[in-house]
C-alpha cells in the first residue's frame, strides 16, 4: 500500500465549553493545514489468534516500537493528540504529544508505572493518573512537573470533572467488605463527594456533565447510560439500549458533541443519539479475534469525525504474525477510515 499525504484545512466550527470558572481564559482551537501523513485504513483479514497449549494468546511482533495503550485529544487545540506507549503492562509509560499540523511527535515524560485505563488531559493540559494502583499523580505537560495528590488507596480509573477537580474509582468500605466507588477530589486531595455505586465507567466531560455506564455482567439485560450533572450534583437523565457488551468490563463512553455519545467495547464502536435514543453501530469486529478497538476521541473541529485506537494482528507477506497499534480517523458522513502515519 503506497503512502500518500492528504492535506486537510480545518476551520474552527464551535466553541468547546467547560465548567471551570476560568473557562473564558481557555484558548480556542486554532485551524491549520495538517502535514501529518495519512493513508487509508483497511482491515482485510479476520482470524483467531494462535494460542499456546496453555491457552495463552500468541501476539505478533510489533511493526514499530510503539505499543500505544491510550490516547486522547487536547481540549484547548484541535491540532494536538496525546498518546501513551507501554511495552510491559506494569512497566513505565511514555507520554507523547502528536502535532497534526507539523506531523511531529514529542516525548513529554516517562511516567513511572502508570496504571488505569485512560489518558485524559484537562483544558489546562494537565494529566491526572493512577500510579501502582495505589497513588494518584498530577502531571503538568506545560512545566513537565509531577505532583502526588493521593496515596495509599486502591484506585483503578480517573476522570476530570473540571480544571480543579477530578473523580477516581477506588475501594471504599462497604459493611464487612469493600466496593469500588467514584470519589470526587480537588487538586489538593480533599474529598468533595461520593457518587452512586452503580456508576462504573466514566466518559469525558460535556460541560458539567459526565456519562456513566453501569454493570451488566451477564449481558442479558439492556445496557444503561446515566448522565450526571456535577453542577446540580444529580442524575439528569438515564438511557437504555440493547446490550452490546460481551465482556465483564462492560462498555465505554465518549461525548462526540452535546447530544451524541460514542459507545465502544473492545470489538465495536457505535454512535448513540440521546434525543432519539437511536443506536447506530459504526464498526463491528466481534467475529474477528485479531482486531481490538481501544480509546476514541472526538475531533473538535468537525462534529462528524472522530479518532479511535486500533490494535490489529495480521500476517505479513512472509506469513509472519505481526501486530500494529494505530490511530485512525473516522468520517461519519462518508464512513471513510484514515490512518495517521507517524
């Protein structure tokens, strides 16, 4: 497949809104001509990955040195993406910035044993993340400085509420046992609120709202989305749709715009329209063991485009098993998929 460069001129279409009191100071997205190389993305194979006699899956050799685990957009610029690579699940994580205008990749920091399942920068380009599943650290990509916020807790995930507060899913006492709950803190580590136990996976911010998925372990019930407004400190809407998840981990959510959510699991990506309760499956590889979908992120300059992370095992021309990790741009209007080459 020959690589070629597509030059795209993007115009800022809307002002992205946030809840922090200093919102007016957030710079608006700037348009530019993307110089990053792109090529069509086509999945042309579907197979079950080989396994050892123990059942362990055999992974292919990396086609490059980047095993991208998480990625996300920059809330203050339409032209920047961030991604994290980890060669070992419990090893150090390297945080990179990808400049789409220049097609350049910059290593920002090596984060010591980052855990959790997402990468979310806030509007001030700060990252809050769990470390060793026992600490929560704050990394400022502007100053490249890290600060410890919480220690000696069991935490699995984090999400920003606004520029000055975040939530983390952690173990809390429940009778004679413990349960995972979302707890809200400020950047000094002061506990602000405890959210309902049924909230499982948290989306990105939509103004003062975050969408949460709920447990559906057996896959026989309808999947449920709960929208919580932090300004009102209350649930403002609930939605259900036929179950998509085939895994205990459930499904993940990402706001595409103020009325639409991207719903995704490891095997499919769907678009959920809140006003009409219409669910449209965009990408579905539930039958392909060699294809896995990861994070998704809205393209701030165009409400009909988004990015997603694709992990694909494939056999090359020498019949050798390989694995690639790529960031793909998806166009809702044309259904075209384009890989970012960097």
